[in-house]
């Protein structure tokens, strides 16, 4: 029977960041990921300023900046009959952390995995699934692991951390039930080509609202990454309309993209996201900790889920590494992580619920087709508003710094300009 100091279930941003940090502390850590690679499209492709700062603190800034990426510097809302309004200006943040880096998530995950692989205590098991928990004496002692060939084995550990997302298998196995909050929409992701001569900065964000639907387009180098929002439960209706009906919806919301909607070849090109907003009442059992989406599924409103998950991982590493090195990690240590990370989670989720109620709910109900006038007025009259949103989105209510044991020299000169 294999054993390790800490087993992390889920090789997403939180899981790999936690694995990297614990390995740098000297903890033997194993990250298990059910997929054979990280090449899954339409996952969160944002790396927020707090995470860019964290990467610099880890001494990985130069390698990170060599990855293909673009910079989102502002959120601008079109206003019918008037000039657009800047809702958030990331340039108001202190350089060099004055943007959101936009990159395919597989590049970011491969980057983290490569950095972690440099540490002797780190192991990454791809194509391995965590299917259940090993319990002994009232404590979680490890996980049941399914290998690529379908066989199973036990992997024992001093601590199990679930970072396996909003549909966490380990959370379910532990019997931890989240409190769910209403969400008025689901999201369908897809791509459309972007012509080289088109205006607009790379990584720009363009929203469009209609009665009972909305569309958010992220400018990428040669394509638009688009989220279509419709009322929750609308997937069957949308698919019954067929691809032609969906193309007409997109062309009506963004007439400037009507010339390329044929790039949606079939409804198989749509990636449906069942949007959830929930939070565990307790994030841990003795021997098991849930963080990231496994502890608190976030709405895509504000695009902050990855940022919060990574900050959970940093706090967990900082608070748990000493106990893991001693082999004495207990329920009290896990409670410290939850006490630190629950307040910022509650603050962000409360803000998302307000956004749902004030903007997305009325839009999905067909009662509003534009951003509330008060929001536009405040953004135009109060310049501080344009800096507040980037601060909350880019860093969050309680940003975390790299623990001392994980820091390395090597921050790039670009990060100091």
C-alpha cells in the first residue's frame, strides 16, 4: 500500500498550487488528476493580479511571462445612444500588477506542474481518479484510487485535500453537503473567429444584453471566447431550436459578429456550464480538507473563482505545512484554514448574489436589457469606482502572499518595472 504526506485530489489551479507550495516546504505530496492531460477548453483562462504577484514571489515570474498571454486592462460597457463607460480600470492598480493575464488554462497548469516537478517530494499522477475515502478510527487516512487500467488501490496519507471541483467526488464521499444559493442563469461557451483588422484591444471584454439573454465576449488574439447566458434550465429549449436558432440568437445580440456565426458548426461546439453558487457549512473532517470549488462553487460573475481557489491553496499550505512535516496535522489545523478563508468567500459570494439580483436576474426575466443607470452614473461621476472593482476582482478581500518557505530568487526584471 502506497503512502504520502498529503494527497491532493484534482489537478486544477488550486490543487497544483497547493502541491507546489507543500513540496517546497519539504512535504511529500501527491496530486491525482483524472484526465490524461490539461487540454480542456473553456475553463477559466484568467490569472489575476494577486496570482501574478504570487508567481513573482515564488521566483517564477520570468518563466510565466514567457507563456503566450494577453492583458485585460479594463472592463468597458457599451451605452446605447452614448459613449461607453469604463466600469473598471485595472491600470489604476499599482504596476506591475495592473492587469489580468489571459491565457489558456492548460498552459498555466502545465507551467505549475513543471515548477512542482522540480521539487523532490512532488508526484503528479495523471489519469488517476480519487473514487473514495479511506477511514480508520474516526479519521480520514487516505483515498481509494482508480488507475488508468481500471484497477484500484489505496493511497494512504496524513492529510487528504479535495480540490476536485464543484462536483467533488470526495466531498460527496465525506457526506459534506453545501448550502446552495439561487442562480438565475447558465452559460454556454464557444468560439468565433476574430479578424486581424478588427478594432479593440486583445483581452478586451464586451458584454451585450437582450431580453432574457446576455452575451459576454472576451477578445483573444485571433478569436472571441464567448459566453452566452440564458435562464437556468434553458439547455433543452436551446438545443431543441437547433444550431440555426442559436446562430440567430448570437447575431441578434452582436450584429457585428453575424458574418461569422456559421463557425458554430453544430450544438456540439457549445460547452454548457451548469452555474452553481454554494458553500459548505463545514469545509473539513478530521483528515480531510476541501478548498476551492469543492468548498465553495462560485458564479462566473466577476470571474473570481480561480483567484479565490488559489488563495485558499496558499493559506492552506502556509497553515498546514508545519503540522504535516511533524506528522501531527489535526482537525484544529484544518479549522484554522477554514476560519481564514471563509470570510473572503462569504464577501465575494454576497457580492455575486447582489449582482445576480440587480443585473442578471432582471435580464434573464426579460425585465432589463441594459446595465442599471445608477451603475453607469456612479462609474462616470465617481472615479474611485473604476478602481474599486479591479481591486476586488484582482486581489479579493484577503489576498495571500507566498509563505517564506516557498519563496525563491528569480523574479523577472519585468516584474520590477
